[in-house]
C-alpha cells in the first residue's frame, strides 16, 4: 500500500554526530530504523579533488577560522566546496559564519568587500568574476576550475602568491601566504591516487578522506578534552549543604605543559609545531565556541550530580534543629533547582526530580499552617 516514513528533526539540544536513538528513547520509533546522519551526504572526494594535496592546509585554515574565499565555476561547486570545508573539522563544530553562495546582492556585500578593515572570520563561496578583483586582498583564496573526471588524479592547483591574483583570467590555485604548522601527510594522496587507478568507488574514496580528517581532528581535540576533564571538581567536593564547587578556569600555559606527555603525538603520526597550532587556535572563534559549549555541559553535569547528592541526603533529619527561616530558605533553593533543571533540560533522571519534589512537599508539611499556605501559593 506504500511506505510510512517516520523522521525526527534534530533540536538545538542535540549534539552534532550523536545517535538520534539515544536522544529519542521515549519516542515511538518504527522497528529497525535507518539512521541518516544528514539529509545530503557530501561527496568529499569529489569536492576536494582539485585541492587534495592541500587538504591538510585547508584543514588548518578551517580549524583556525581564517577568512577564505572560494571562487568556483558554478553555484553547485561553490556550495558543495564550502560545505565540505566546514565539515572537514568534524566533530568539532565550525563556529564562524559561512556563505555557500555569496552574491553582490547579499546585505553584507559592502562589509565583506571593504578594505578599511580586516576581513571577518567567514568562508565565502562565489562565482561572479567581479569578485576576483574585489577579494584579491583577502588572505586565503581558492580558485577552482571546471571539474573533469578522468582515470587519474585531477591536476592539482598550486599555492600561489596574492600578487598573481589580479586579472579576470586567473588560473585555478590556492592563493595564500599561509605556512602550515604541521608537516604534510603524503600517504593520504598516495592512497587516494591508488584508489583512482583501481577505479575505487567515489563513496569509498570519500569515506577514506572523511576518516583521515576525523582522526586528525580527534588527535587535536583529545588533549583539550583530557585537560578539560581535569578542571572538574572531585565528586567528594560536592555536598548537599553547599552550592556545587566551581570549575577551574582554563589555563593555556597549564594546558601547553600537558602536551609533552599527553599531546597529539599519542594518536597522530604527524610531526610539526603542534604548540604553535594550539596557540593560534586559542585566538579563534572555534575555540571560543567549543569551550563555551563544553563548559556549559560540564556545569550541567555538576548540577545533576548536586541534585542526586541532595536526594541521597537525609534532609528531614537536617531540618529538625533548624529555624523556620532556614527551612523556608531550603525550600526556596530546592524549588529553584527544580525549575532550573526543567528549564535547562538537564540530563537528570526523572526519579531524582520526583524524589526532590516529594522532599519539598514533606518539608513544607512540617511547617506551621500559615507558612504552608504562603509556600503553596508561591
């Protein structure tokens, strides 16, 4: 009779790359669901074909949130290249602005083309030849020609100086003065070239490329995550009678000192100036976005832990020798925590919240009737 498709649109609370099944366990899912991580899976290999030998440099530029202009022969190539670039640092979220297809009619046209200030942290995809001259002063420009599929690796565009980007018949190339922090990994391009010669499917080539970029990003992020965990207070420092302790502030110098024994060299064979790359990353919007999100998650984890410890404590025994003012203050604080847990959608077990509500009602019932009326009213 037909096909019934049940789908779930991710919310703002979902983490990129997380399994939708874990986040929708209470939803009525059809049997044996097929998980699609994205509606449109980009063909990374096709998108990066002309610039494959520069993939590591482009990864660094995206990681650092550098201003980039992609000049392409068509809106399709422009859009797909921009989306491929922003996804190259996954699972790290790209926190800068990006425009897959930017035109002279966009409202930010004057802002992005002015020479009175430095280019913003944005990645633009354009097709209009007019932009060749307009954007010639941007620090990183990728010009892509018409894509031609063949039995060999497409001719790779070269890194060129900005002085050559002045005429309308500019040849394809990566125009930048950027020097990479990490040494180039030649094994990837050799592996992909062998795949072309053996007529390996594009999907497989893309999977190889995506895995390489994923492992590169993870090698960079793991030391940051490991250090961040060390900033969390110990569980024994969380008590039911005090507010949860604060997370220690992120110290760049302290983090740098951890790299000697627990740096990217543990998971990556790439050599180079990792410390220099981290130093630049700390000044980028991507670090700011990553740190804010992780700090928020850690704070929520502390709040959840505090709620659980409160529920395990003997609150009724605690209030026996307390004044009415102290007991009312406790009720108000517990209510505030409940409201916060619901409002922020904290990942706390439902039975914990129910137990806390029961505690509040029991404590209120121990107070004089006039106070009970006041507390139930507010």
